[in-house]
C-alpha cells in the first residue's frame, strides 16, 4: 500500500511539474489553428498514457473567438477488438453530467416553474429524511440551491438501485430505481445540519432529476428526466449522440471500460440515478456544448444563468468548503485552485470512465478530456491543465493569470504541538513522539506518515507533498497536498457492553442471505487498542456517540459520507443496519485467496477475475454468479461440447440433453446471460449443473464449491 501510494503521488507531482515548460512556448499568430497547443495535447497525452498504462482517451479543445476546434482520439475504445477511440466514441462522463442536470433546473427557473430557494418539499411533498441523532438537520429546510451546491446536509445514498453492475451488452439501466429513491431516503438520517458545510452528494442531484421529471409532468422519473434533457438540451444544442441513457441505439458506440492499457474490465456500471452521473457523450458533442456555454448559453439558457453557474456562490455555510481539491461551488460548475495560482472552472467526473472539463470564460477556451481506463483517473486533469495552459498562452501571449496565492492560506500554527495530537477522520491517530515528532502511525488505514516541520505551520512528508493544519470555529482540520485529509474528532471509549457486537459481519443480499465471496469482503466490528469502537479497518470508520446503546454514528470524512448505524439481535444473530446496508454477524473469516471450486478432481481458485490459466472460472459481478467454461464442466462429466465459431454458439450433448447456448440466450432465475470470453462460452455453474443433473455443494465456512456427478 505504501509503495503504491507513493508511486501514485510521484506520478501526479511529475505531471504537475510538467506544466511549467508549457509557459515557455513561443507565442505566434496562428490564425486559429493553435499548432503549439495541439503539439502539447498530443505529446502530454501520449506520455501519460504510456506512463500510466491507459487504454484510451478522447479530447476536445475549442476557442470561440477564432472558431478553432481540435478533436482527437488516442488509443482504444475496445482493446480486445482493436477498436480505436475517435471523436464519435461515447464515454460515460460521470459527475460532469451534473452540469447538464443543473441546466435543466435553471431552464425551469427561467420559466418561473421552480424557485431555487424554495424548500423542495413544496415540489416533492413526500420527501423525508430523518434528523441526525447528534448533528440534527431538518429536511424541510432543504432547497434546490442547497442540492446543487452540495450543502443540504443530506445523506449520500449509494445502496441498491444506485447502479446496475452488468456487462456493457447486458440489459442496462434499471429504469424503476429512481422511483424508490424517496422511500429509501425516508429511512436514512441527515449527515449534517443543512448549510453547515459542503459535502459532495450524488443523491442531491438524483433528487434534482426527480424535480425535473415531476415539474414537467412526466409519468416516471427516469424516462421523464431522460426525455426532458433530450428534447430541451441535447437536441437543440445539436449534441446528437449524447444521452442520459445507454440503450440499443448508442450502446455500440460506448467505449468499453478497462483496468489498464491491456485489460478490459469484466463488467459495466450503469448509473440508474442518471442525473448524478449517468450521461454519455463524445468529443464532438462536448465541443459543441463548450462553444455554447462560452458564447453565453445560446438558445439553451440565458447569459445570466451561465454567469450564475460559473460564479462561486456566497453560501454563508458555517465551515469552509473542504470538498475534493478545496472546490468552490457555483451552480453546477465548480472552481478549483491549481498549481501556479490560477483557478479553473468546470467539472470532473469518474466511475469507470474518467473526465475533466474546463471552461475558461475569460479567454473563451474550453477543454474536455475523458478516458475509459481506471488508470486514466490520474491523467485526465493533468492533460486538461497542460492543454488549457498552452492554449491560453498561445492565444494571448501570456500565461493564465494567477488569481489566488496558494501560500496565503490560513494555516494554523499551534503554540503547543500537543494541541494537534488526537484522532482524525480518515487520517487516523496523530501522535507526538518523545523527541517531539508528529506521526500518523496508520494514515488511511496502513500508511505511516512522519510530519517534518518546515515552518509557518507547514510540514513535509516522505511522500514529497506537504501537510498543514487549519482551525475553524474551534475544529482542527489536516490537509495533505492541499486537500482535506481529516477532521479532528473527540472519541469516547466503547461502552462497557460493546463486546457483544464485536465480530465479522457480511452484507445481506436482497433475499436476506449473507454474500460470501471475494468481491464483497466482510466488515469487522471491533475495539482498537485505545478502547474505541470501529467498523471496517481500525482507524478508518469510528463508531461514535452511542445514543441508546444500540445506535452509533460514523463521522466519515470531516462528517462527509458519515452514517448512522443501529445494532439489533435476531435470536442469536447480531444484525447491524447502517446507511443503506444490512450486515449480519457470520463469524466467517474470509480468506485472502478467494473461493475454491472443485470440479471432478481439479481445483480452481476464484478471485473475482479470470486467472492466468486456461479456462479459469471467474465471478460475474452483474449477478454474483460463479461462471465456468461450458467445456470445462461438461467434458469433466463425459458430455460432448461443440463450438460453432461462425454462429458463436456452443452445443452440449449428454444422454438425453442436447443444449445450444449463445451470448443472447436468456437464462432462468435472474442468472443473466452466458459470456463469450476468448472463444469460450461461460455459464453460471448452478445453471449448467442443473441441466446436466449434477449436484453443487457449497461450504460457506471454508468457501468451497464442489460439483459432483
């Protein structure tokens, strides 16, 4: 963990430092063709794709004054089939979709249908959220503006229905999931008082989508929102390929997600709460969007609304904004300080694809970068920064004007280092050694960090990045590389009878059964050496403030993503309900290797992906099924298997059984569809065993699946 984390930090620092030479590009009149910018775009992208092993990237750069548009694809949308990325390739732009959801809301505001500062219960009277047992909060005060700016204090819901784990060619979105959002929220607690602090919240944007559908007379939330944005945003803006839905019309154009440059990801995440991050778009459409926004909104929204989106809102919240990168929120767009002191305006997004978009309203330049690789998360922002910096310099002859002094932060310089000592959310315990050194023994669960004084409240670390502390309204916060790393909290020892809840817990599936496989690891509830109760990893998720001996709450990251949990007993079984999950104490210590599958006399290991061995089984994330090659299990019990490469079907013959399968075959009981991998048909082990009359035995305690003839 430590080595990996240090390597990631080093890559990011190198990418940031690499921006400096861009300022030295010779300025010349280019009549709108920006040759130096294109050179920087291509060179920077190629360098980071190689360094970080990235499968594919798409890019759009526009300048509204000259009409310049640069569209470029890099690498592959589908490595296995050598499909290149082009300007037409669709990417899931993640949270960048929130910009478009905000536009839909502002259109309703301009029409007089919606008031940003009216409580949303006016429009959604069935909306309910429980108050936090310690921090309070009243859902009746939550407004649309609070949802847009992440200041509602509402809980972040990411439970059942939030996404569908499927394959890209699978059924896709659950179009009914948004219908259950309001009932689910009614059983959750606020995580903060409204307008207390900014805590990034996808659920707030899902609610904005509900508002759009409700106020435009739609019968269903998902289809209503998708239809509205198509007719009122994408079609009028000539964004012909963009949509808040992946369906049969556009699925073949979507870039497949990859773990890195050579490894396709076995599953695809469909965002069912699509207003929060389910939109797909391409470089061509995003170029059109950036031109429209930089020109004042065109026929989509008014120039005043565009200005409101870009201007940082004076929210009057109690605590400063400590979102990712110290973001400052406009309406839908966010501003972040960057190396060199300038501030970017735009929005990023990331799930399996990763996106960065900048809108430089002062200079009329827009940059969009998206990647279909997990490793691309480290590259899209440095690439976009490099391209924006180069374009501004090439256009104006001057670097982007610094607007903030990154060294002029309100750093907290304690008179006594002992004041800093204690427990921090996410960062863990901060200690003071006998020689006066501040030390995080296990930051982020496992990474030791020694703080080396640099003066002025600044501390160096062996990661090569700085730490500092800030004190706001009596609360101390710690920052790593400029980003909020933890909030100091006062912990109380676990209650005397807490031992009764200690143990290993597994999350329950929709049928009430514990999910025991390597892809859904168990959670440990315990008491650390200091006597504090925790959930998950020691020092990561503390159980705080027992309300009645059964209810506790997690502080989360500076009370961000915090949750309320409650223990109960069902007979002799301990149950822990928190957030949107239900955990049951099983006592099963899940091994680190994974499940074992025995077929005949052969044993296979399952670790959530196909192993580097011929015909290795794997686990289908979409349906939580153990998938095995048809030939592997059938031939082990004397069946004949024939593969038709032209039709891409497989047939199995054993006695009276004559079965033909393809990747279009629908399997019973929610088992999904067969997979085709490397010329083999993979099917759920339970299905093929049933067809062939075999017995499947499951030993949960030892995690062994055995197939018997």
